[in-house]
């Protein structure tokens, strides 16, 4: 190591944050190459001085010395030697070593990183580097000597064969702490071999964030059942580590390798390990490692489509474009094939046989593909949907809700839920999310409101009518619920409730250890485990004494609201999640999934679900969408963690760049949890937890009622002098080709996703700087008499008023018959059109007009009126100042559709 008297004894915090080590690692090597190249080219004494003065070199080496221990290939010794060479003035030799690493990282890195100049005859030390087969890493946890490690690596190279589809390399660490650090920082690790000789604590100097995250990971899986059943300390520690690693990265393949007593160990190790091996079984291990990755790699439906495209077949069926038929023979439309490629047409078919399958009654490749997706997303069953979450929601509603069932639903939810209610005849009891009036959008629904509404139904003797609770997780603006808490507390009031979580924007959540905890499927799994534990049963009994008096009378609502309610051990876990896979992961547009964790699936849901699926699924589902869902599943199982980690980190770096840049800071404001979540719903109190480290994010996500998805960045733009819509269309899109989805009057939402790159983030920052300069100039010349758009006062967001008496169920509780009002409003003779001003006058005169349809302005994108709802002054005031281009259900020439002659 370079001797630097000024060097601090510990690593800086930033480089050690597990969420950003991927970026830091590549930057550190790139910087070393740049800096050491200059030293190597210069005069020796000048170079010595430059080296002493360049603290970045020392810092990079120090960080890399720790980091490289967690990656295959180079290791600590390699970095230490570079340090020694630099200290001895052997700059060219050091540069050669650094160059090899940089070449290797570029070669295996993302395409944008790989774009650099890769030295073709890079390295004889890594003979496999020119091997184009996909590569993964295998973590071995055991105390070893340098000789042991060299032997193991040599052994794995010896085992490699030309017939193998993949290659792998070992990462060998001595302790449980290091194992956790490795799986957190190195996403290439896909398998882990635990040998009982490992120690507990790391000897590395780790960053505070990494240490704290390791502690949190260990603490999260201290399983009392494990301790009780297995008294043998060595078994316990092995199981404990296996649990921790599996909880962090469920896709990891775990093996136990022991020297002695493996027969007894195999019995005690239960299903945590794929296999238990003896130390000598290298070949068996090698084959198992490759086989498991080939299972992840397997894409039954995508492969069937490829196979189909290659087969010579004659088409005497529908679909003229199949095999390119109607296109390749045409004089006029050949550019379809030129543009999309012939494969698109070769892959088009109506066939459901010959290796293909029917989505409506899958028995072969589609069935298998859906089973693999269930494994990847942690569901009991998964169903592919080719028409978006809009359809997925309708399927689930129809499967579970009958006419007149009450559904508790966020009024601010996607329109497909409202439409589902109209289709099923379920009665929506709308929940109001907390409003963010300063930014003209809603947050999420606090648990207290959901509980209060359930208690109200109980008090009215109507709790048995409540069938389902449906909430949007995450909301469009990135507010994330704690589904485990919501479901637990609701089930404590009504133990047979069904939950539909609209995760249209949260498919990626399953592939990162922190975000996963707030997905519906992970929460359902945890809930099911908890309900079976003795500790849960005890806590439940104790709480019952607080909630009920001896004669069985429930305590007042305040007590139920104050307590963190514990559900009965007999409660049923019935959870559905709908995801627009295409929105956040690899899938063609509309590619979506329904995930199910339902304990009563066979008894109570399977048949109605299939009926509903038949109702809403086309008999000609798009095969290309389906095969993209299949291969997208392969991607998330093999590299989902890497991609999501990068996405979250890049988003954090983007918001930091805006917050730190003097000009950007003057013009834009990144909204944080402090702006988007009222104080009472965030105990940990951090504005941007991930900015402070993964451990801070972990704590906030484990504790706070709501958290903000860090991959979504809402920027407040009042100081630009333009409104959100103009900013989006005229400035970002028309001028710079930057697409954003959502704006409000004074905010713009930037979403990152797994396709976001460092270059695209850099481009966005560059554009924002140019825009900020322009806005400043315009502001300087602005007529002070003209108010800025954001200065025009906005009325508060209108909460749901009520269903009109004709449609309200009982006039006390909020639910109503939206379906009856909708169909009444469909007949022209039953409705009248009324212009806004006239309607306002009628409302002022005391009339309570009833909306005949949905009125949905975009933004904010939720229906301010639903069929059967009383048109309130608040809604009209809100609509009056709304300047959005798109208002569905409202005709600017004729006005609102109002039900005529309402009683
Ligand atoms: C919360 C929510 N649910 C469902 C949908 C519908 O998803 P899709 O576009 O996949 O039909 C959307 C679309 O924006 C949404 O925001």
C-alpha cells in the first residue's frame, strides 16, 4: 500500500456505500489509469511529487483494496501490489496492471462503458477473458489461506469445458460479514458455497454505511425458530448466514460444503440449501452451479417462438402477416419488414401447437414461463397479461368482487379500478389520500383512515359486506405503502379481507433487498410466516385484552386506531398484485403480470379467476409481448439486483447533482420525503434516506408508514416562470428530446428505470443547466405585473364529495352504486349537458347535480367526478382554474354530463 502520512485510517464514507460501489469501483480504476498514466509519462522526481500530492490516487487504492476482495478476478493482493509499485516509483508496471483491470471492466461492463478502447491482447493472467460466454461469480465463505484460494481457482479453471454454456469465477471471503458485504456490493454473484469454517466478523475497514447495512441484514433474519430447534451452534450459524443471504438475494443458489458428518448436516439443513456436498465433490458442485444458472437462463416461451420462426411452415390459418406472407409479396408495404426486421413476421403466428401454447389454457411453454415468473417475483401463481395493468385490474376485480360487495379504494387510483367497479357492480367506498395542495397532487391513504372506515362499517353492522381493499403501491409520484402493515391491521378488523395492490409502477421492487420488503408478494409471504409463529399468537392474545372488554365489547375506536393491530392467527392471507412489467422492467408495451398469494386460491378463487381471465383476455394474445415477459423474467433473475441498484443510485446522484449545482439549485427544487410525506407518517425523519446510505434507506423502509421511491424525482419548477405542461412539451421535449411522463402545475416528475445510463443522467443535467440559464434570462426581462403561473392561487384538490341519495347505499357510509349511475348516464335521454358556469350557478342556488360519468383531467389523472357523485362547489372551483389540455369525460363545448330529473 502507498505510504501516505496524510491518509486517514478508514475509508471515506461515500465510496463505501453499498448502493454506489458499482459506480465508485469503475470510477476509481478509471481515475487510477488516468493519473498513473501521467506519472508514467513524466519525469521520475516530478512524478514522485505528483503522486504524494494526489490524494485521489491514495483514496482510490484504499477503497479498491477493500472492494476488490468482493469481486472475482483481481482481489486485494493485486491492488496492494499496485500500491507497492507506485511507492517504489515503478509507474509503468503499475500502469500495466491498472490497464488490465480497466480493460476487463470495460469488456464486461455495460455497453456504454464497454464503448471505450479495449486492449485486445489484454491479459494472460485471466485467460478466460476473451471467452464470450456469459459469466457469473460464485461466493465461497470460509477461512482460507492464499494457497487454498489459488488452488480453488485453479480447480475451477480446470473444470471448465467447451461444452459449458457459462463460465464462473470464485470470490472467496473469510467471514459472515464479508459474505453479506459481497452479496450487497457484487451483483455478479449468483451462487454461494458456505463452508462451516467461516468466521463471524470482518477484518476489513468498512464504511459506516456498509457496516450498518450488514448489521441490519443479520438482525433481520435472526430467526427464533432456528435457534430453538437446532441446538448445535455450528449448525445455527450456518443456517443463520444462509437465511441472511437468501433474504438479501433470494435468487442466490446456496450450497453447503462440509468436511465431515455431511449426512447429519444434510438432515439439519432443511430446504435452505440446494445441496450439501463434501469438499472433494468439485465436479458435482461445478455441474450444479452451471445447471442452476441454465434454469434461470431458460426461457420456454421465447425459445418456442424462436424455434417456430426457424421452422418451415405453411399457413392455412388466420394472420396474413405470419411468415411475412402479406408483406414480402407486396409492392407497397415492404418497409414494414425493412424497419422491424423479418423475424418479427416470422415470429407472428396464430398457432398454439408445435411448441407454442394457448394463453387461455396453457399447458406447455406458457405455463412453464408463468411458473418461472412466479418464482422470480416470489408469488404462488403468476399470470401474464397482454393488455396492461388496466386489464390486469379488471381481471382481479371480476374474480373477487360480486355485485354489491363493498370495495375500499383510493379515489386517486387508476381509472381501471373505477371501470372495474362499474363492470362488477361492486360498491366503491372511496378513501381520500392526503393531499399535497402545494403541488396539486395526492399522496397516499394513511392507515388510520382505512382502519377508521372499516371500524365504521363494523359499527354500522355492515362489515360483512366489505370484500376487498385496493391501494396503489407505489403511487404515480412514488409514495410507497407498507403493505405488510396495512394488511395486518386491516385483517385484525376483518380477517377474510382480500387485497389488491396495484403495483403498476413497482415491478422492479422485487429485485432489491430493501424495496422488496414493500412489495405485496414479499409482504404476503412474511404475513403468512408471522401468522404461524407462537410469538405472534401470544402478542395477538395480549392485544385482544386491550381491544375487547371481558364481555366482548370492543374498546372505543381511539384504542383501535392507536394500537398497531395484530391479526388473528386464523386470518387468511389473500393478496393479489398487478404490475405493468413494461413500465419498469424489460417487456414490450402492455406486457403485464398478475401475481397471486392466496391461501384460499383453490377453494375460493381459482375458478372465478379463470372465468375473469377468460373474460378479459383476447383469444389472439400478442406472442411478442408474451415472449418479452418471458425473457424479461430471465433478465431480472440474473441481473435484476444489479439493474435496480444502479437505477436507484443514478436517481440519487441526479437529485444530488441538482441540489448541489448553484444555478440548478436556484431554479429547481428536488422534492424530498419532507415535502411529499407529512411528518406524522415518517418516523425516521430523513429527507432522502438513500442519499445518506443504504442503511438509512433500509431503516426508513422498515419503519416509516410511507417512504418515497428514490427512483422517481419530483422537481418543483415554480421559479422557472413556466408551468409543468409547458416545461414538459415546449422545453424538455421539443427543444431537447427529453421525455417525461407526469407534470403538475408546478412540478415535473423524472423517472429513472433500469435502462437509465450514466450518460443519460449527465445529458439531463446538461439540459437542465441550459434551461435554467434561459429561465433566468427570461425572468430578468419579465413584466412584473404579470403573475408567474405558480403564483396563480390554486384551490385545494377536491376530495370525494358523496354519492347522491339515489345511488348511495345507506346515506351514512360512503359506498354507492356507481354501476347503476353509469348505465343510467349512458342513455342520452337521461342526461343533460351543462356548461361549467351554469352548473356553478345551479350549485350556488342549492341544487346538488349528479355526474353521469367519469371526469378525469390529465394531470392530475384521477376522476374528480364519478358516475352518481354529487357535483360539489369544490370540484367546480378546481376544474375552473385547471389548465390541462386533456380532460376525459368533459366536453369543453357542451360542458358536464349531468343526470336529468334526479330525485
Ligand atoms: C397506478 C396505475 N395502475 C394501472 C395503470 C395502467 O397500466 P397499463 O398502462 O399497463 O394498462 C397505470 C398507468 O399509468 C397506473 O398508473
